[in-house]
C-alpha cells in the first residue's frame, strides 16, 4: 500500500502525494540559519550568532484559531479565509553555515 500525503507530511487534506493541499493543515519543520559572514546587526531584530527571540512564536505547533502574534500560521489562515493552516515545529538552535554567503 502506498503512503498518502497525510502519512508523508502530517497533513489532513486527503489529497494523494506529492500534492500540497488547498485546504486543511500542512505540517512543516523550520530551521533558523545564518551565513558565517552575516552582519553583526540587521533590521529584523536578529543579531548574529544568536537564536531569534521570536523564533518559538514563528508558527503554531497545533491547529487552532488563536495566535501569539501575526505568525506564519495566522498569515496562511487569514489569506485562505480560514480554510488552510500551516503548523509546525521549530528547531530550537541556530544553525550557522561553514561558508560565507557568496560561496
């Protein structure tokens, strides 16, 4: 028996793989990464060599209708008129590449 999209992606759409659903939920994994030569400061409140303070609120872990702020889950729910939501997990550590951005 072949795996469906619900088995592969943790979605609740019922569409067969490899499609992304137009409604329901899709679960993703988020990793925050910086290049070795990123500037010490930037405009988004994310200093170099540090895990973003807002990272754990970037996406909802479970489907629901409340959001800690205008995060990724909230955005997709609003843009789909409440028919689609992205949920997920955030890797709890910063990843820094071994190379500069131009590599």
